[in-house]
C-alpha cells in the first residue's frame, strides 16, 4: 500500500463489498463498507476470505484486525454477506449502522412501521402459492430472511463477540475513531430525524390509514391472525376478491416505496485524507427539489445541508451509487428543462462535486461502480456511466477490450431474464464503444479480475 490510499471494490455480482485501506501507523486503518449481493453466497465468501488475507494481525493468535465495518443500509445486496462463518477469524473494532436500523430510535417510528408492514405483506405473498412476476420476485428478495440473519449479526452477534456496541450513525455526530494522521471521516447522511426528512406526512398518513383498514378487516374476519384471509360474513365472494386484490396492490406499493426509502437512509461517508476527498454514497437516491418536512431523496437533503460546506468542492473519488442506477447520481445541468428550479438546486450537484474538465484539461478524479446487469433493468444505466466517464480519469472502452479478447458481447448477458428483456440490445450495445468508469462486472469478464482497485496518492 505504501503511501497510497487504496479502495478495492470486490466483484460480488449485484452488490457492494468495498475495502478501504488508509495508510498510517500500526498497519493503517481498514474499513469494510457493505458486504452483500443478490443470489448465492459464493462470491461473498470468496471476497471476505481474500479481505482476511489482506488485513493486519489482530490482538489474538490467528485473528485479523478490521477497524470499522459500515453497513450502509439493510438491503440484501449490501448486508447479506455479514455472516458469522465468514468473519470468525476477523477481529472487528467498530460497527456502524444507519440510525434508521436502530429499533429504539424515536424519530424513525414511522419508517420502522413502514418497514415492518412491507416485510409482513411481502413475506405473506411469497409464502402463498401464487406465481410471482420477475419484478415482484425481485422486490420480495429485499425482504428475505437473509436480512434477518445479517441484522442479528450486525446488531448483536458480531458486537458481542468483539466486546463492542454497534453505533447507529447520522449526520454530524462525533464518531471518536482514532484515525491516521491527516484523516477525517464525515458522516453526511442520513439525518437523525428520519421520519421528518425521508418519510413525509403524506406517506405516514397513508400507512396509518392502510393499517387501520387492515385491522378492521382482521376484526371482521374473526380477530385471529390466521383468519386474515377468511371471507367475512357481511361481504360477497366477488367483493372479497376485489378487497384482497386491493390489499395486495397496496402492500406491494408500500413495499416499493419502502425499498426506496431504505436506499435514502444509506450511511454516506466523506473521507478526507491528505487533501483528498472520497465519497461513498451507498444507494442514496435523488428525487425532486428539497422540501422540508416532506418525503425527500437523500441527495436532496445532503445538498441542502452541505452545499456550502463539505460538498462545495470537487471530489477525488466517487463510489457511484446504487450500482449505476439513474436514480442515485444527481442529473447534470444539461438535463435541466428550461430555467425552473433554484440556482442551488439538484442540477448543480454533479457539476460541483465532479465537474467536466475545461477544454484542454483532463479529469483527475476517479470512480468505481459495483454492478451486474443480470438483476435489474436498467442497472447500470449506461448513458449515465458515459456521462460520468467525461468527469473521471479511470475509464475503459469495454467494446474495444472485449473485441481484443475476441469476446462476443452478446454472449455476456446470457441468463434467461437477460435474453428475454434483450439487455444487450436495449441497454449495452449503443454504449460499449464509449468510455465508462471501471465496472466490477466487465473487469471480470475481460480480465477475470475478482476486484477493482483505485489508488489515491496524497494531495
């Protein structure tokens, strides 16, 4: 590692597993930001095993030291790999979780109620014999039991094994970590008042109304939980089927909204090291312009709080959000329609933190996207990646790289889902011959790389 800061993004499919090594005394400071993916555990186990080999010795024989685990939010593709069997040889010094994951947090009561309701409704659906569409299967996977196991490990098992308490972090809190010289970690998000900034009164009111309706329905069916799907005596069979369909639709709608809110509750870190600025955004999303007391995207809130401070200058590194989704990187000024919106609004974010160099100049910032085409449509959003490539130095023309290796790109996206939805033709073909930031999926395809490294020199 020497005097370079290292960011290593493991190829875990559709998920994040990022090791940050900060140079310094006592073999430096080592952070693992997320450990998750969609699908099986094979890649996660491989990544953690490799990470273990890279970590310095711990205080006990046979143990390795990991100074900080950050679980940005509770989605499977970010926390599934926090399995006790993967970490049995790793001594963890600190665990940071989003303040929204704190079950006792008084300012997240509405969000926690929404999460509990969405989890219950989706799991009820998946336990039924109904055939699920691919979209609903994907939504249901976010509420899988693997999340429960990861919650248990992060909140209880891992802290107890290491004699520590998990910290539920939020913007502005003092973390008290002993960091290497010339290093600071700023927590930019989420806000402590979760319900106020991210839920909003409209969603909260709708949820309470739906919960009251569900309670009334349960009472009409006899009051027992097992009777929730029993037809009440005072309603016809056809009306009851309509009611069931409406409840299912409402439950799925709330689940979809809840997954977006969980993304917006991601822990966002700005690491400052020797005059370098590195931003790790989890799956933070953007929406319309910021409105106090309403439902907001995380980027909107961060820009409101930090545009005159920590986000007022260009970055040296960006972990591209939400696996390259269009909803996780604020749109550039060129996407703005007309002259509407405040001068310091959303469309100024990207050109402030990751500006396109002036004519004759080359970009110096770097970026990575942890992604895989096989699970979401359309993630990654290649038009976005091509725009980001104008702003960073570590890019690659994957069309040329594939051609050089005699790899037909049509053979890469080969799953049944990819073929059915024509992922290559629809989302990749028009962009492969243009530079993109380094992608974990295509770096593996082209060069069989199990991880992508970015080295940041001192400023």
